């Protein structure tokens, strides 16, 4: 990409895009990026709902050792990634949904597998470039075959997700009831982990293991703040992932900086804007509230529940339900 | 059809080779409101897990709707004590109630009739707990009392004939606990649904109960409230002297058990 910096993007974005798409590598980047964004967007909603963001982060890092091992044995790194993520994903899934909160265990395995990846790369002579592209992604190097591979591995996962979506949603929201209803929550958790493993394996080609969070978690973390209906939130997460990927590739075509930087930055910018909305609202209400607070007598105040009236599972630092929108970070 | 919803004879249950309780005998009929009372860790939730078919008894006999308990019995509506919902769960309440009706199905809705059935059941369940106006509210923004009503609607959406409510009054203040008991009592009457409610404190419930299952000290006493909640019966159950005191408004305090209820009345 560095050798095409003579051009500059114009006000005619469609014209720019048309010119850009004449390059095969750009077409491939857009095609792979689109598939990845759709799958990652859908999976990310479940990641956020199931609070498995650390597991998702860990799968990417564990995938690194798989990819590095594959490079060492001259196999396509994608297969190494897929094996490493599906195997470790199965392990996490078998421990149950609560296991995704076991940060210490997952983190310990994560560090070891990164070290293993480092060892594999030390044995391999082409060290720097391969490691760099696995860690940070190399979207402009995607071949036709890799686009096909991305598509082929995504379609079965998308079909399975479509079929089990409702059960998966239920098990993610209310696992104990789902269990009592005779649903196979462990199997559902495993299906989710496999979807996550594939999403991560293909997303690594575009943004790399270190930046994987930006596509497998953040889009839904943004969407869930804006949409209360799961379907809308999923669609929104996909749109955010798509927008960031497309815009990132577009800008990356003209700039020397890596494409993955732009993708992650766009996602981050949207996140910051959305997160600051409740802050603004609270700031606005704060002034109004200070005026209103004084005249209301104790008994007439609307039923703000005390800390004790909220189930332990719901308790956070915030003392009242009214401060929910304003988050806990 | 026999009106018996659940019954047990000489039932015994162990958890990890540790006896939880034994020799439980009870019979629950249609439309009965039953409180399951006892100190923490006595095995109240264990009874629910048994009826749900999630664990199996080590001895004795238990039947739910005339058959051994089985996992996934659609006639049972269950509200567990702990939930995954927290303040970050920005999902509107109606979605959870909807899943209570159809969440166990594999495939998405296809025909208009499926959508209609789901919508009708959801609306009806929300209406019956008086939570129609909460439908669009986010689960994460709800108070404890509001959440309990939504969980109740989630369980009711499947039109159960037996409701198992695990500590729905925990963490509610006295007034809200009273409101929830009134609501549950109303549902028991209007839907003729047998309801088992696990509670720590009997007082908010006592006026509406048909039966009490009192679990303590590895033993289970069952019967009418005025039979079970007596100094004699509880002393026998605990195996140590226990006294049941009554106040002027019909509240009672149990003194001397491993877990005094005096604090719960305050």
C-alpha cells in the first residue's frame, strides 16, 4: 500500500471507490472485510450479552500461537488459528458460562500460549513480517483463495447461528431457567464459542490478534447502549463493524498508516461518542435536579429503591436504579 | 384428571454424598399456595431442583403431574433466585417474557400465527403481573420489585400449572414484599396454578397460605400453617427447644432455631 500514496482522496468518493476497486487486492480486502464484519458484528452481541469479552480477547491471543505454529510448518496460518481457537474455545465452553469470568485461569493460559507463539516464531526465519501481520493484520495481502476460505468458513456458522439464535439468546439472558426448561445450555455455549473461534480466525487476517477486540466486542458494546431489542442491536453491531471496516479500507488505501489502525480508530471514536451521551444527559439533568431536589418532602419522593431492595446480582457501586444509564466502567 | 400436582413419600435427597434432608412427605394440589420455609442452606432450593428433574432423590418416591420429575416439563414455570441480568443488560423486558414463551424452540418464527401466539402470550403474561407499562423498559434499569414481576411474567408466559418461585421476596422491603405476595396470591386464585414459594420469613405470606413446607435440620414438616408453625411442631423438627411467639397483628416470631427469624420481622 505504501507505493500508492501519490493519490489523494477527493470529494468524489464514489469515483474514488470505483478507481480503487480496479485493484484486485482492494476488491479482495472489501470482500473479506464485509464477510468478517457481518460475522463479527453478530457474534459480538452474544459476546457482550454473555460477558465473554475476556474469553474473546484470550481466544485471539491463543490463536496467535496456532498461527505462528502453522507458519513454522509452512501451513496457511488461518488453519493454525482455527485449530487453536476452536480447541481452546471448546475448553472454555465446557467449563460453562460462568467460566468466561475466570479471568485468572484464562489469562494464565493466554500468556503461556503467547510465549509458545513467540517460540515458534523464533524457530522461523521470516520472523518479523509474519509476526507483524498476525499481530496487527494485513488486509491488503488477502488473496482470492483467502476470500473464498473466509466465505466458506463463515456460511456454516451463520446458518447454525440463525437456527439456534433464539435458544442462544435465552440461554445467554437466563441460563438457569433455560437449563430447567431442558435446553442444552452447555451445547449452546459451545456453539457460541465455535462461532467466536471462526469469527476471530477470519478477523485476524484483517486486524490481527492484538486488535481483535475492536471487531468482536466493541461493535456490540456500542449497539447495546443504543438498542434495547436484541435484533436491532445485532443489526446495529453489524452496521458499525461494516462501516468501520469499509471506511478503514477506504482511508487505508490512500494513507501510509496501516489499515487496521483506521478500522480500530473508527470503532473507538463511535464508542467514545456513544459512551459520552449519558454523561451529557446526566450533566444536563444534574443542574435541573439540584433545583428540584429541595422542595420534595421525604415521603412523596418517587420510589427510588434502596440498595437493599435490589437483588445482589444487580448491585453495583451505584446506589439507585436511576443512575443505570450512566454506566459503571 | 387428578388434582394432584406433586406428591412425595419418604423422600430423601443427598448432595455430594451429604444428606440434605430425608423423610419428606407432601401432597400439593391444583391452585394451592404453598410456602417453603427454612433457614439458609436447609435445602429449599434442593426441593425445587428435585421437582424440576435437575437432581434425583436418593430414596423415596416423588411424582410431578403423576409422573417422575423430568427436565424441561412445560407445565412448570420456574423463577430461580439468581439471574444473569445486571445493570449492563440493556434489553427491554418484553424480550425476556417473549423468550419465556418460545425461547426453548430451535427455529425462528415463520408463520404469522406463530408471531401472533407469541405476542398474545407475552402481552397476557405482562398484563397478569401488572407490568404492561414496563414492557419497553430496560431490564438493567429496573428495581428489584419490577424485575421480580418480569421474571414472574417470563414464567407465566409458558402457561404453567405449577409455579416454583425461589426467594422472590429476598431483597425487597416489607411493603414491596407484601405487594408481590398479593400479586402471586391473585395469580394462584385466578389461574388456579399451584405455587411453591421459597421464603426466609413466613410473615408476609401467612394470611394467604394453604400449606407450609418447613425444612430445617435435615427434616421436613408439611401441613397447614397453624399445624406446622407451632412451638411443639418446630421443636420436634429442629430437635432443640424452639418457641413460636405471636404478635397482636398475627405476625409470628420463631425463637431458638438455628436461624432466628426475629431479625426478619423488623
